C-alpha cells in the first residue's frame, strides 16, 4: 500500500510513537517487541475533520456517530432504585450452591415490580444455568468487577442444546450467539430457544425466527441520509417515544446494497446476486425512537443512516417487543476453564449478550475463560462501558452482528491470553458483520486481536483512540460479500506490532477514512479490495501516533453535535 499520498507528515518509522504513558504501559503488558516513546510531532487537525464539521450528517467518508449508545450517548447511565437482593431469594456465596435460580427469581421479582436494581454482594456465586434479563428497566448489579464473581460451570450446549447454523454445515452457532448472561425480551428468548431445541435454526433479529413477525405502520416518502425528520403517508400508528423499525428492501438491481457501499463505480460493477448469505440480511432493519409527530412530519431520535428511496419500499413497521432500560453492572463472569475448541465448534462458554435490546447497557463487567466475550445481536443504541475480556483465550472477544446499529463500546480491554492457543482455533477481536452500522469502538486497549470486519458488508462504523497488538484474523464466508461498506473510519489507531491488515483501510474500504495511524506494513492475512477502481477512500496523518486532533472521533462528534 502507498504511504503519504495525501501530503501528510512523512512516516516516523515502524517504531511509531504512542501518545501517552498509559499506551506505553499497555504495550509492555502485551509483550510487544516494539518500543515507543512520547510523540515528537505536535498536534494536527486533519482536513477531513474540517470537512466533517461543515457537513456532519452527510460526509462522504466519515459517518455521524455522535448519538451512538444508550440514551443517545449519555455520559451517565440510568440508576434504578434497589428492589431486591439475591440473598433474599436463596443465593449463597459458598461455591457449592447453584445460585442461578435464585438470581433469576430476584430478576423476575424486579420485573413484576415494574423494574429496579437487583444487587449481588461481594463474593463468588456458582451458577449452573443461565442468568436471564428479560424484563425492561431491570438492572443486575454486583459490588464491582473485582468483588463479585459469577462462576459458570456449564455451557450453552449443555443448557439449551446443540445450535446448528441456518446456513448449513457442521458449525455451532454458539460460536457467535448466546450468552451465559443473556439480555433479551422474555418472549423473544423463549421463541429462540424453542426453535433451537426443535433444531429449526432461527433468524435472530427484530422480526422473529422466520422474519415475518411484523406489520406495516406507514410508508415513507423519499428522504436523504442524515435527515432527522421524514414525511410519512399515515401517521396514525406513530406516537412520540415509540420504537419503530425502518425497513428498506432491495430491488432487482441491488441498488440498496450499492448505496451501502457508497454508490461508487466499484459497487456498480460488483456481482451481488450470488452473495446468498449477504442477501439473507436484507431487508435492512433499523430501530429508532420517534420523538415528535406533527401532521405527516415525523422526527426521529437519530438521523437516517441511508437515503430513503421509493424503489426500496421504505416503511416503518412493528417488531418483536424490545428489551429497554436494562443493564448488567459491577461483576465478573468466569466460566469454568476448558481448552478453546476448534474454530466454529464452540460449546458456548459465552459471556454477556444483548439481543433485541435498545437503550440497554453493560458497565464494569469482566468475562474470563469464555469462548466468546460480549455480544450484540440485533441490538441497537446500547452501551458497553469498562468491559474486559481475560483468561485462556477467546474466539470473539466482542461480536456485533445480525443488523446491530448505533452501539457504543468504550473503555474496553482485551487482555493477552493466559494459555497458548490450541491448534485449529481462531482469534478475531472486535467483530462487526451482517449489515451492522454506525457502531463505535472507543478508547480500547487490545493486547491481542484485530479489527474484525467479518464480511456481510458492515458499513459506517468507527474505531477510534485504540491501541492494538494486531495479531488476530478476520473471518467471513465468501457468500457474505464484502468486508467493508462505505464510511468506515479508523481514527487515532496505535498499532504496536506494525501490521497493516484491517487497520490501514484506504486500499480496502470504499468511501472511508484512515486518519492518524503509525507506520504499518502488510503481513500475515492480506486481502485484496472487494471493489475495483477508485475507492474514494482517504488517508491522512499516516506515520504519526496520537497527534491527530480531535484524538477521539466519537467524543468530538458527541460533544459538538449530540444535542442538535
């Protein structure tokens, strides 16, 4: 790949500079062979930032993500009054008692009360089953991730059953779905697990196992990406505060998929019709709250993620009832330590998963010895804050799939594995796939893994202010189509081992941006672009480390635009 084609400051060698003592400490902890010093170059504002501030909602390369996360990116997560203590329902931190039933009884009692916080005191509580949050406005809170531990003795295959892939083969869907702490609406969880036990492998999203559990609320007139107010044909079924699903169907020419890829010449020439797994993700479904209804004019909580065109049959629809206002805080989930299984054969020692959840959160939670760490599955507008993946090694430390949008993962850590990787296993990192869009990973310390764009053409996602030992690999079936759609932004990325793959994306991602990354080179897994020709992708401040200003793209957008 080329170097400073944008005219930015020349590279300062592979021993690229990290911008803080904390970053240097992270490198030392990761055992990197590359040393770093304080930056010698003064702060610089890239041209792309100046352009973005002039047109924040429709910029060609940078997505607007300033309202990503719970409560539109609220700095303070909701606090609910305490209504239950798990000890009052039979939980005992003795290492022998299965406390999952007691914890679930306490959660159910809080749900019947209309919400509230369920507390778990300090100590280690054995759980031989799932912990389920299926009621809105219920929070499960430990005394802190360093004080409260749930010790999980079983996996999801044992607890629910084998989970095959709806795409066939001998893969285990527990490799990318489900958690031992599982946040999902009660009815949706029941329908999913019933289908799994019946070996009728389900779709996992907002419109049911067969994607037919919806009805039309109203059609929409044409609108542009970035609009927050749209015109509908019939507002009768809409009210402020309601969550609706924007549904966009593709046409015979696959112009919707082309639009997600930036409408460039490469997307026009691309063969879409044989990408069967990618086509299974369409229609595109985007949950959003209505904030105002004035005649036929409807204002939304967030700006439109895409254009709305008549040929895509745009409409607002119903969906399965969502889980909202629920959270997990202040605990460690530790799975019984077992060897990591071969790739795609995970038994389901999984961590925390949010599914069909909106405005939910996870805060100060660690998972240890898990197959998969934290998951977002058809989840939107959720925040994962101060989360940590540690222990024997993880297939997906974080996964974001099945049309998950507008989520925020900040202050996250992936620790170096404590045991060597067994043969045949795979390490990804911060995963995004399946037309997931407008998600943010911010302020991360990745001592292993990679930026796993896992095909399924995710688009308009941001990774910013992250230190990464780039030693993972991306995945994804060829039938799932491109690695990247349009408007990916990698902003202020510090690569400790100098590997370019999936970090420097100006040669891979259409209409995207790589800004403020140290000098890197290609080795190990190397990809060619999915789209031919000029990608209209931008590269600025290449060969620098932590000099770009603003240093955190998400925080700068939130501070500048969140209240508009």
